[in-house]
C-alpha cells in the first residue's frame, strides 16, 4: 500500500519548498528539487516533470529521478497523449495498472512502470506543465496522494515558470531592429504603423516579428509581448505599471 510522509514532515517540506521556489534559483536546481520532494513525500520510486512549450505545442521532459531510468527513453507528448498529455488536457490521473491502461507508452512499460499519479502544473487557470509520481509496484494510490502532489505542484509552478524564462533570457538576443519592433508591439502598434514609422516595408516588419517569435519560442505576438514583460523588458512609451 502506498503511504505518504507523516503530516509534520509534509508540512515542513512544503514550507521549505515554498521558500525555495520564492527565491531566485537556477531552473535545473528547482526542477530537481521538485521531483525529489514529490518522490520522498509520496514514498514512491520516482517522479518526473514536464513543461509546456507553446511554440512546439508539446510537453517537454525536464527531469526525472527514477533509479535506473533511461532518460533517453523519455519523450515529449502532445496534449491528450500518454499519461502526461492526458493529465495536461484533462486533469489529475490515478493509474493503478499502467501496462493495461490506455495511456501506456511501450518504453515506460519496458522499464517496469506499474502505477502512478499525475497532476497538472497550473498558474491561476493556465496550465504550464505536468508533475507525476510513479512506481514499479502496483500501489494503492488515493485522492490523498493526488491532493499532496497537486499541493507540491501549486507551490512550485510560478517559480518554475519564472526560472525557466530567466534561463532562456540570455538566449533571447534580439537585433536592434527586432528590439524596436518588439517595443512597438508592446505599446500596441500594428505592423503597418511600425513599417511607416521605421521607414521599412510591412513585409520586412513581419519578417522581424517572425524572428522574435522564433527566438522567444512562442507562436503569437501576444505571447511574445507577455514573455517580454515577464522578462522585465519595458519599451519606451509603455504605460507605467499600476501601483
């Protein structure tokens, strides 16, 4: 039968996790800490973390801590695909017999996965990834386990997203023209207006916009603007943040 850590240990671990997640921390370190806490509090064989990549439209593996688990066998998932994708699309899952479930992946079955639970990582109503705990044994998972894993996920999700974006920031090296186009988008200008103001063609503006989206790893101008604001980019002419 699957069990959780004593209530006092759970509370201490969650409080410590909340403190860690609220401070600047390297993305990989926070991700590893997350799966280690999930594994230890749920007394299971391992845990894994996936984050949503808007540009690719897939959930990409970040880290896993199962002993002997072949990280090369870990793949990305579309929403609705496998346990990870099904959780991201539909909500928490309890898998009591993984090999016979409709979500089984051959590589995971081959490595002996028998049971597990998974919950979405959410920030408000927005889903940003999936956290799962799993075992090579057929454990008696319950809603108590799901609630505990969901609590861990809710504590770390904002910090993970912030750390992930911070890790990507040095890679988002825009050219001066791309920076100007992004700044214009952030103050609400359309491509035609940007082209007129900059003295270039609208087609050239759209080329710069596509380059910004590619570097940011997003597929819409709105997502690029949101990410730029999250990274602290404030263009000239942008309205001040409300107090």
